[in-house]
């Protein structure tokens, strides 16, 4: 009876999950609908973190505070340890999950692993203050766990594929495609509320000489090290990407030209201070050349600003390297 009465709400939940664009969006959809599905119970939806060592509640409901810890380890749940749903029909005399609080007023608990594609995505936990209540909702709970688990797994897979599409596999920085999309978006924002956008295009100096001295695989080491360094040198709103070959580009929204110049100099010094060894040999002092440009001072489009940064970089290289040149 309970499953039939809640079929329209369950269908609404499934439709909302299927139309969600991200895990975050799906999480905002889940809570109000699951609360309608289990109006007389206390419960939560838990999602496994990427390290597979913690579960965290993303949706909770009920007339009293949650009877489970909001964050716990997989081994604290009997259902996750056994890989199947676990019903405790008497919390006073039966073995309870460790994540169910000792002072919980619930008399019944039901935990259902959310499994999709052979992977544990999370957990649905439902508790009741009335004995025999979960027997009426057990089938519904298992269906809900199945649909939410599959939806979250698909959304996580989509996000992973999207990340791989926009990331350089060697440096883990964003790639040129992502940079160009972000630059266009920042320009549209700047046109609504005029603000500068700084661009730093940099290149590792003397890469060919290093390849000849140490072998071509030294290039991968250098690129990875720069990839690790750049994110620590920029704000959360800035975008660091591998632009191609031995070139990197930093996009600095709302950064005036003077600020961009200072940031470029700080970056040049930070790279110069790197102490890198390759197969037991020191690579010596690493230097970069960089070209700086700014929207809209050096161009009215992303293409024009990037061209200005390229010209400035070429001037820095032909001018002797290990220097920064600002577009004219």
C-alpha cells in the first residue's frame, strides 16, 4: 500500500534525478521528495567520498534529529560490511550499526547500500519510532536506494569524463579548450560590468638544451612540476592551464595590468627557486619567459588579447629570455 500511494512521488524523484546536471543539483532535489516518500520515518541519504573511507549525509528528514551520525566510516554500517540491506527490528536487543547513535529513540532501523555498476555509491538509512513500520516501507526504500544510487553514479561518471575532457593528462591543469571557453565567458561578464582580465603566457626556457643534456623524458618532469606549482600561485578565481608544448597560460579575472605584472614577476621568481633533480643530477636554476596582455587594453576579443600575449612572449624570448614583457 505504501509503495502504491507514493508511486507518483517516486516517479517525480526519478525524473528529477535523470534531469539533474550535476551531483550537487541532484542533492538539492532528493531531500524534499524523499521526505514525502517516508513522511513518518527519520532518515538520511549518505554519499561515499572519493577516497571510499567516509560517508556523509547529503539529505536528512524526520520529526526528530537524525538518529545516525552524519559522517561515518563504511565499516560502521552492517549493511555496507555485508553488501546487502540490513534490518534491525529491535534496537534494544539486536546488533545495531555503529553509526546509529546509542541514545537514539528509534526502535527499528533499515540500511540499504546504494550500489551501481558494481560500486558502492552511498547508503539509504531509515529509522522508525513505531515497531513494524519499516515492514511497510521496506520495498519502497530498496527501490529508492536503487534509483538514487544509479543516478548519482551516472552523474559522477559524467563529471569525471567532463574533467578528463578539460584537463591535460600530464600536468593535471586545465587544457587550452577549457581556457578558451572560460576566456569567452569572462569577456561576456566584463562587457556587462567592465573589469580587466589579465593574461600571462609563459614558456619554460632552454627546454631543448635540457632535453639534449638529460634526455627527452626530463621535459615531462618539468611540465609536471610547473603543473603542481601554478595552482599554488593563483587565486581560486584564476585559471591555470597548459596552453601547449612547454607553454602555460594564466587567466586572471578582474586583475588590473599592474597586478598581472606583479603576479608574473612573483611567478618567475618562484620557478627560479625550484630545486629539481633528475636521476640524481641537479637541473640547475629553471627560468621562464612570459608575455603579458590585458583585456580590453590590448584587445577587444579573446583572440586579440591572446595574440598580444604571444607577441609579448616572443619579444621576451628574442630579448634574451628569463624576462617578462608586457604587450604594447
